[in-house]
C-alpha cells in the first residue's frame, strides 16, 4: 500500500503564492496518476489537478487553470502543486491522492493523504 504525505500549507494573502508537496512511499507501482483535491468548509471535496507519472500529462480544474501548476520529481517520488495568484476562494484543506489512471483519480482516488490546510486572506 502506498502512503502519501503532504506538506507546505499555511496562510497567505490574496495574490500570493504557495507550493505544496506530496511524498509517496511504500508500494507505488500502481499509482500512475497523482494529484490534488481540496475541500472548503461546508463544501464537497473537489478535484484540483493531476499528473501522469510516466507521460507527464496534466489536467486541471477550470477554476485553477493558468494559476496552478502541478509537477513531479520522479527521483524524489514527489508531486508538487505551485499555486500563484491565490484567492480567498482557494482556501481549504488540500489532499494529495493517487490512482492507477487519471480517469480513476478524478472519479475515485485509491489512496489519500492526510491533508494540509491552505488559508488565503483578502
């Protein structure tokens, strides 16, 4: 079983930037898609971004396109989420997730991290 550990959350003012990291350990041989979800208070968890571990293909939620960038470091088994031009609406708990495919990750991730809080103040 793979374990995912997020880091890098915190507080920032609107317009600022933040980078989240997600390190994977354990059996990672069926986690070809890794990505990020977020959950704002009182709302459902929503998809943010995903990257395919081998092809490098990426996909983003419309709400973050042009502002967020997902990337990976294969040697470090780490996925990053660079968040620029942050808005108060980006506030929430951010979760790293993995699944065998991008489609499966968007629908129902197999593994979740514990989450890291991002707070954007106006």
